């Protein structure tokens, strides 16, 4: 009996709620004008970040958050996709529904963005890509890209190594090098691997193997562990980011090796990228890491300047590369030449550590 | 369950129906396999690590080392399985929570401290309390709200890694003190990995508990028939609750080892899929997953067999992602052969066979 | 007779709770958050993103009604995506050879075949060999995930004209809205949504009116009495798992249509989401109680709370996990209280 009453109440609630939802849906266009809470002068930016897997990523997120604040006249809608492209697609669709002014996308993979980016284009929302690149059939689907030239980063570090070896009289065929790769398919991995493969074959180094380290310390430890089991002649480890390098150093030291630049005396050389992680930078100063190719994560101000340009009606450059440094701990190699351009090498010491910006 | 089958007489029959035979047979199989394909698997070599301390290295050491967490978890999981007739699928996520709490205490609010903010033991005790609280949460849902264990623990499974990230504000703290790395690595001067000792201590403790308390008996009684154990004056809810709290404690110990191995934590990766391995260890030990009787030795051996399998596959260059496919095949073969219907069939087959030939 | 009546009223009670909660949440979001939730497309987005989950949750509802479980559905979806992706875009395995792209229709058959194979094997092991469903599907999940990486390791997006056309959402212009830049944004619905809703409808009628559907409830409610009623318990169990496997195959294809890529990490955690939505939808793991419409609303509730959380400014990813778990916890406790009270009142009547 009470069941009957209950059911009646439920059916009333249901029909009312159905009506409400219908009413809520149809006049959406008209209700818009009143329901918009944000005043026109506040710029709403939707940022789809791919995850929080490394220190680089966290620094990147922080940089965006510190620029797009209320004080600066922005409202930032931040979505962490936890490494899943589907989450990013969902996030972009929700940005479109929430009528943001600009979409900033740090894509997890390069491909598969055509549909959702064309939806954004239809809605007239400019899309700014940061960090990794996207591969789309039509370049006009995104406004511009801001990020690093990862292949150049890879080449620079390899160039430094070859210069260093040449100076210390190490025969290229005595260089037994492994590549601990980042997350497969990411722009950073593709670029740094490409740079590595190119230079390694150019100089005739013995490339022992490639293993995947997923840009994380734990995966890199696992990979390095497996490498040491199978190959004991490895004397150079090329890590595609700092977190990997830290894991690799731990495994190397635990197995009784010494990390350092002097591979002639049996030390194992570790080179790395990013230069964000303070621990990695202090390892560089301490000599455990020989060289770090900088990868600058502070894209917030760069993206903001793009948005300023767009608002004033200017056309920003389609591809905006960031100038990046090479860090090392000795002045054995003062500078390197690559593609007709000279790049200076920055030597870090203790005092730099105290003022490290991250 | 399988022990009191009457059909299996004769040597083979008894063998087939003994519970501990399953993990032992699997272990034997793996050993023979490795002996044939690469006997160097069993070589143990002494080395010195960077700190100049002697360490042992070799695949067998790796198995003992990395099997420790699994064995510790298997202890708790066996009790939970026996008492509640279900499994806790949240252990991996709870390891993330405990590990995160541990690091939070050790590192304070700064994720890159210069020195420890609290003694390691305090951090470990906090982790134990957190682990037991998680266990208690699961236990309350299972015992008092009568929710199936798998579903009740699904809650922490879903939320655990998120809670872990929340505890440390999604930062990845790094413990500065090298002493913290001892628990997951080597204690200077002792060539055997420290996790092995931790696992041994846990195993000794649980056997003393099982021997000198009625925990084991009560757990089995509750698992076999809750209502009749109630009639006998037991409190089935309390027993189930306690089994979950014990598992929580085991999880905290495993979390200490896991975080110590890296001196840091990665919320989404730490102890990933370990719940599956722990449940497999219990199943491989021949314990009925529906609750009731259990054999702690069999579970612990099961845990090391799982690690043996993992290490063997790694050695044969199976990538860590493809590993699960091979494990699955092994599991299916094992459960099919330990299924009551199939065992019955094999038992009667051997019986017929031996009767025909007249050989025992 | 009496038990049956009780089961059905349990089903309706839990179903109504779910539906009310869903509407309450959605209307609450419209009132308090406005913006996106006032647009119909937000609802379609939820459907688009969760069509595959609806299908997988339906499969789980079936096996949960008979008192079993299947945690392999997410793995099957990943395997289906990868196999279909490799078939449709053959150049991935043979780079530089420029092979003709695969046939879309055949890829659907591949998806169905994988689902069918999973259903057959798991169903046989569970129903006829009497092995714990949890262990069987656990191994099934492991196998599917591992197999996916063996088929192809790296994630990639499918390049296949026919397939890319199929995965384009249907544009409904009259349901579209004009945004503040003055552009008309048409409503977009993916094909998978229609498939999912159609299957929900079919399963609803099967469970409600067919002999098979009723035998599902009977087996889940009480095995002995089901046996006495002359129901072939083993066959019923087998059929439930078979259907779940096929639904996972179809769900995998719908997922594949949504993402358009193959990757080993696809649909990770989908099995847990599917179980959670079934439970929120009023299915009980003890068996005998459950409803497909409830499952549909379970998925929608789960997705709605996720999008509420993310648009409410809780920008950290962990909040989603915590709210979903809190919601699951709430529903489980409500369920157990409802059942306890029912039992008490039954006892009183007796």
C-alpha cells in the first residue's frame, strides 16, 4: 500500500522534473543573455592539460594557472585528462558548450583531433596548442602552436656528447648507448628519439637498445633494470626526461656502477632533458648527470601574449618555438654548432641551485 | 573443500586432492622450464653496490625481493577471502593512500624537503593507522551493511588513488633520507634485500597468531557458515571486520616497501594491478574463493610462484604490458585443473589407470 | 510466488530511487551551474561519451541478475578497438606499403566475433565447469589487455575514409544553439548512441516479457527453486555470459567509433564504471534484482556527477574519483538498508 503511495509521489516528481528539464533545454538561446554570469570583459579560457605525469607537466600547469587569473582579467577552466585522449575530447566539447573564448590544448597524442577541432572551429573558438603537436588534415583547425623543438633538443644533447667524446679521445665505436624513451607517440618522445637516432648513426655509436620509460621514474627503473640484466657493456644512457634519469641513476648505482662523464674509466654517462626537477639539476651539479637539454615549461605568458595578439586583431605566428639552453657541469665543451647555428653551453654550479626557478 | 573428496584414493588421487600441491606443482613446472631453457636463471652472484656494500644479485633474489609485498598482501587476502567469501580489490589503491600518508608525514608540506620532517617510525605508524582505517571502512560495509566484498571494496578502488593524490596535493614528494630506502633496498652490510626480512617477520607473526589464537578457527567457521557460527557463540560480523583490518595492516606494510623502493610515489602507477596478483596468489594456493577453509602456507607459496612467473616472463623479454596475457593463460589452466569437476575427472582417471596396471 | 513479487518490487523501488536522483542532480546542475547544463548538447555529450559504457553496463546487469560477475568487459573493448584499428588501417603494421584500407563491415564482424568468443569461453568455464566467475573474468581481462599490446603496442589513430565517415556524429541543426560569438552550433549525436539505446530497449523487453528474461531472474533469485521450476540453470548462466560477451564486443566497437583509435590503455577502468553504474541503477550483486532502464540511468547519473564536478571548478582530477566513489557508497548503503527493512517487514507479516 505504501508502495502505491510511493509510486504516485515518484511519478509526480518525475513528470515535474521532466517538464523542467524540457523547459530548461528549449529556451537555452534566449535564457543565455540573462544567465551569463561572467561579464563580457572577463576572458574565459578552457585549458585541457593531458595529465600530471612529470615535474615538467606540473610546472607547465602552474605557469598557466598563474597567468590566467581573475586579477589579470581571465577565468581559467582547467581540466586534467589523466593521460586519456577521450577525456580531452570530452573536455573540449564541454568547453564549447560552456562558451569559452579560447581553448588551450596540451594534446596527449598527435593524431585523432580532426573531429573535435573542427567542432571548435564551427563554434568560432580559437584553439591554441601547447607543448606536443597535433597532426590534422587542415592546418586552419588550430590557431597556433607554442612549444619546444624536441628533435633539436635531442640533436643538441647528442652533439654535446660527440664533442665531449672527441675531446676526451673516446672512440665512437666504444660508445655503447641506450635510449630510455618517453611515452610512445608523444611529440617529445618522437622528436628526442629521432634526434638521437639521427646523430647516433651519424657518429657511428653502438646503439644497444631502445626501452620505454614513459617519462616516469618507476617505469624507467624497471626498464634500466632489464637492460642491465641483458647487456653489461652499456656506458651511456640517453634518458628522454629528468624523472627517467633519476630512476636510471638509482638503478645504476644500486648495481655497483658509478655515474659520471668519464666513461673511459668505467663510469656510466647519463644525459637527460627538461631541467625542471631540482633533484635532477643537483645531480647534474654533482656530476651524476652529464648534460641536460632544457625544455622550458613556462608557456603561460607565451599563450597569453598569443591571446592578446588575437584580441587586437593580429595574426600570431603559426609555430612558435621556444629558445632553449643546454646545461652541463664542466666547461669541456664551451659551445656547439648545429645546422650552421652556434648554441652556447651553460655550466651550472651550486649557486645556481639556490635560485632554480621551479 | 577439495580435501574431503572421497573419490580420490591411491597415491595420485591423494596428490591431486591435496591443496598445497597446486602452487608446488606450478613452482616445479616453472623451475623445470627455466632449467631447460636457461639454467643461468638460478645463478646468484655477489656484487657491491655504490655505497660499497656487498649485495647478492640474481633472478632468485629478485623473486624473493619483489615477491615480499605480494606475500604480505596474500596473508591478509587469505583471511579476508576465508571469512567473507569475497576478495578485497582495493589493496592497490589503499597502498597508494598509505604510501601517500607516509610521505606526507615524512616530508611535511614541502614536497622537496632537505631533511626528514618526522622519524620514519612515526610515518610508518601513521600509515598503519590509515591502512587499518581503510580496512575498517571496507570491513564495516561488508560485515555490518552486508555488501558483497568485491562491491564494497570497489568504492576505495575507485577513490583510493584520487584520495592519495589529494593527501599530497598531487605533488610527488621525495624522501631526502637515504635510510628510508633501506626498507625497499639493502641494509648496509646485509647482502639480502630488506623486504625479504620484512616478509619473513610478517609470516612468522601470522603463524604465531594462527597457532596461539583462535583467529584461524573462527575465520574458517564464519566463512563456512555464518549463521551456525553465530549459534555457536561467535560474532561473524566482528570476525569479518577484523579480517579486513588485518588486511589493512598488511597493506600498510606493503606500502612502506613500495614507497621505499622509489623514495617517492606515483599515485596512478604505484602497486598497479597488485590486487589481481594478490587474489591470484590466494587462488593459486587452492583456497576456495567462496570462503571457508584456508591454507596460509599455500597462499604464501602462491604469491612467490606468481612473482616467479612474472620474473621468468620478464627474463624472456616479454614486455611488461604483454605480461598479463601470459599470466592469464597460466591462471586459466590452473583454475581449470583445480575446478572440482575437472579434478574429479582427473582423479577418477588416475584411479582407473592405476587399477588397470596394478601400480600404485 | 511470494519471493518473485518481492523481487519485482525491490527492482522498481531501487529503479525509482535512481531515476529521481538522476533528475534531481541534472536539474540541480541546471539551476546552480547553468551555463553548459542548460544546453541540450551537454546531455548529448554525456550520451556520446558513454554510449559504450551503457552497452557494457547492460551486459554486466545481465550477469549480475543471475548472480555472477564479469570484469573483462573493459579489456574486451580495448582488444576490439585494437584489432579493428589494425584491420582498418593496415598500413600501421606494414608501413610504407600503402595497402588498401579494410572494410568497415568486416571490422564490425571482427568486433562481434571477439565478443562472441569471449562469451562462449567464459560462459562455458563459469556455467559448465563451475569456476568462480570473478577469477575467470579476471583472467579474461588480463588476457585481453595483454593481447591488445601483443597485437600492437603503440597507440595510433585510424586512417580509413569509410570509417572516418561512419564515426562522424549526426548533426541535428534544429536542436542547435547560437553561442556568444554568434555561430550556430548544431546538436551532434554519435551513431553509437542510437545503437546503445536500441539495445537497451530490446533488452528491456527481453528481460521483462520473454521466458529467457524471467529465467534470469529466477536463477539469480534462488537456484534451487529455479531448478525445481524446470529451468536449466547451467544453460541460463551460459546464455547470460554469452550475451554479456557479445554486448562487450558491440560496446567495444561503439567505443572504437567514439575514439577512432587503437590503444592498449583504452577503456581502462570501464569494467568498474560498468559495475558501478549497474549498482547505482538498482542491480544487486546477490542476483535476482535488476533493471536495464535503471542501468541506463545509472550510467547517466555517473556521467552527470562527473561533469558537474569538473565544471564546478573542482579542477583537480582526483575529485571525480572521490565523488563517484562517494555516490557508489551512498547507493550501496541505501540498497542494503532497503533490503534490510524489506526483510524485517516480511518477517513481521509472516
